C-alpha cells in the first residue's frame, strides 16, 4: 500500500513534471588512519611532490673559460680543485690542467652542478674561496692606484670593477670582510678571471685601513656625486686610494671623513648618476691619466 508521500509525489509528477528528489546518502566520516580514499574522493591522498634540487653554493664554484683558466694559472690555488669539462672542451682544459684529472661530463650534467642560469661555456671548477692578502702586500711601496669598495654587494658590479681595475693597472682591491661577496661564482664570471690575477685585501674596518694607508704614503679620493671638486681636479700624481661607495647609499660617513678629497664625475648630459662599475672604469682611467700612465 502506497504511503501518502508517494501518492502526492505521483500526483505532482503527472501535473507539473515534478520528480521527487532522491534521498541523500549519509555522509562518510574521515577514513581510518592508513586507509586510502577511493578514486573521486576529494579528500583522497595526493602523491608526494618531487623533492626540490639541492641548492648549489656558488661560493665554491668557478665557471666559464676565463675564470677557470685564470684559476689554473693562479699560484694561490696550489693545484686544488676539481675540474669539469664537456667533451668538446676537455682537451683544451687538460692541456692547462698541469696533470690534474679532468672529469668529462655532458653539458646538461654540468649545468645541474652549477647555480641556475650559470653560463659555463663547457668548463667549471669546484674550489675553496681565495684567502685575501695583507693590506701591506698591495700598499708597499706606495705608488699607483688601489681601489677600495665600501660595502658593494652586487656580484656583477664587483666583478666588473675587478676587471676594470686590472685593465687600468691598479695595485689591488680593498674590501670590508663582513660586507663583500666571495670572489667566485657570478662575480668571478663577471670579472673575466680578474679575481684570480688582482690581489684583494679583506680588512675588518675600512676607516682604520685608510689611516694605515695614509701612514704608508697614500692619498684617498672618494667618489661622491655631491663632491665640490671634479675628479680631474681632485687627482694628481700621488699614490691614490680610489674609494667607491655602495650602489644605494654611497660612501659611508666615517669612511668619507677619512678621505682627503671627495670628487664627482662631471656629467654635462644632465643625467644624475652612473652604474657604480661604469663610474669605477671612468675613475680608474682618470687616475691613470693623472699619474701619466694612460
């Protein structure tokens, strides 16, 4: 015998096309621990994501032809480091390796050993960071130009400054130990091998380093866009420490106070500033010209 609800449902269906709503299935509770959900269950366990590749420490790598070849010629390396080359580069690297083993790998494998985006040119070297030289090693006897970098941190800029400093005959680079990037990785690539050829002194305090350099006969000229003198006016034939400030803040106050002069690069085009590596190249050229070494 039909219930009243069923009779009413049939009556509505005949008049209006109404169809009774199916009875709702009871909701399932959480699956017991260890029991997988079935396909289609929105709460089913998803497969674990792939592990991320290990982060490469760029401070322990050199890549590219010029940095690797320069490292092989650097006595400070004392034969240390693992050498890697793609098959088309292995013969060239072996000829300069001094009897050291060259590990031949394909290009994709070599790329996986290095940081993303590293342009390795088929050559790489796993190394320990270079130790800096003593300040006196590049300052005695006084003469020529030393470049001091006040908290420059961008590897591309620092590498380009090394390259310009070597090209214009600077004696060496002075950096603050706590606020400077390692002389490897992208910095060494940007330097085109200059980090292996130009001495670098890492000091604790730049102001005290300037005091020591003054005692040894050096004159410090800081590059400052608001300087009263132009660079040409500030430079002379004396042994010169060219002080370059950081990309954003320039030379710090205490370091500037230890400079004998603050000078600017005149810009008749009206543009207010240059990239610090470009400013360094111009300043090094002016230093060489003032000292009669251009």
